[in-house]
C-alpha cells in the first residue's frame, strides 16, 4: 500500500480547435470549437487531463482563468475526485455551481478520475467496474438544404456512421421533413434519424411542427423548447408521437430531477461536463436506471465512451468531434460504434504541437 497520491499543480489552456466545417443549428452556428484543456499533475508521476467545450470563443479564456484560479485550492489535495469535488462544491455553494463554475469543477473531476485510473493502470471503464464495449453512435448533420443533408449523410456513411441526428427548425416544418427524407434517401429508408430543435420554439409552435414531422417517425425530437422549460417539454411530449429527448443543458442532478419530476422527456442525454464530470454522469446513470429512462451522451466522446459502457440504460453515444484536432489519438468510429480505448485512464493525450497552433 502506497501513500495517497496528491495534487502538485494544475495548468489550464484555451484553444480554438478547428471544426471540419461550420455546424449550423437553429440557435446559432459553430465555426470553431473553443476548448479549455486542463492538466492536473500529481506527486505519483501521473497527470490527469480533461477538456471542456466553452461553446463560444468569448468564454474560453475566462473559463480557462477560472480553472487556473483553483490551483491553490487543489495543491496538496488527494487524488480523490469525490472528496475534492465535495470540497470545491462547498467553496462555491454561495456563488452557485452552474455555468462556468460548474464547467470548471467538472474538468477537475474528470482529470482526477483520469489520474486515479492511470494510477491503477486501468482504463476508466474497468477502473469503475465495467469494461469498454462497442456503443452505437450517431453523427450530427447541420441545418443545410436537403441536397447538403444528402451529401453530408453520404460522407458520414463513408466514415462508418449508421445513425444520424439532423439539426432542425428551418423556416418551414416541411423543409425539416425534406431533410429527413434526404438523409433516409442516402442512408436507407429504415435509417436511424433523430432531430434537434436546439431550444428554438415555444411549446405550441414545437407541437405544430411535430404534427407534420411525426409522420416520418424520427428516433427523437431533442430540446423542442428552452432547455430549462421542463413544463414546456412535458406539454410537447403529451401532444406528439415522437419521443422527446433532453438533458444536455442540465447543470447537475438538481436540474435532472426537476426535469424528471415534470415528466419533461421520454429519453435523457446528460452532458459529461454540465452534469458534473465523471461523478455527475455516474450519479445521473443511476437515476436514469431507477427512472427507467434510456440515456445517451452529449459531446465528450472520449469520456462518454467509458461512462456509457457503465450506464444500465445506455442508448446512443453522440459523435461530435470537437477535441480530435488536439488529441494524439482521436476517437474512432467503426461500423456505427465507438469503443473506449484500453489505455489507462480515459485514454486521451494531448497533441502539443496542435495545441500550440490553436492556442488562444
Ligand atoms: Mg442538442
């Protein structure tokens, strides 16, 4: 038995990783992936790492600075993510653990779980008592015209995807219907196709649109109304045939519980950072199992591939590769599935030359 490993330092950096192409949603277009990269060094010779998506370049440097500010609180602390997380949550209780504070704390959680699994010499999924396994994954198709949807779906099929989520919420619902037909024209009439309104509508407007889109039987309609409008989600859910999906904007378990209590959705998809890192995702997986809700992931392919492998009601892994350009070994898709690597920890390592190139 060795002494508990302790934290010796933290480094946070902001980068703007390139996206293969701008990604158009009903609530804005992503041109690049602004990321905050976090390294936590320990006295045991391992370094745990994590990244958070800042969504807008405006937020990347402030989030990076906030994470860096945690270094004096963390120095000398044990490599014990739950214990450190409880300490940090207490320090920020009056400020509120949401927004950038929650993102910052989640990066620390993920980096410390990474370090813990590396110290054990095990992939994160095995360290947590499970094992890497192939998880069905879907690719995201931006809100482009039907010809573009067909082309993007074909390109995605060629890269190994079998399931697709279309950004939706075009000026007219029939244009979204045409997009579904375009994707299925490329991928096959029975192809798994889901829709994402990205919070664009009021409940009555979402219902009006889904009356038309229900006939195409999409796998789900995601965030038809504002993420925090649990009652609006429930109204839509009661009025349409398509399953309602939500969860990527839940800040921790309190939001998840409020959503479940409101009957907001059939399906859930927490975000590994917003829900509270590895710890928060595991808690969410337990709650999803108790509630009998199929659970998918949002962003964070690399960590989600370990965590969904442990999720009793795992459904789909979202593929949106925001970090690949700064990783030494980016995640890969094979026959429509993603499998977590057997490397110790979550398996990510930085490509330092790329980070230097994309530094903000
Ligand atoms: Mg979404």
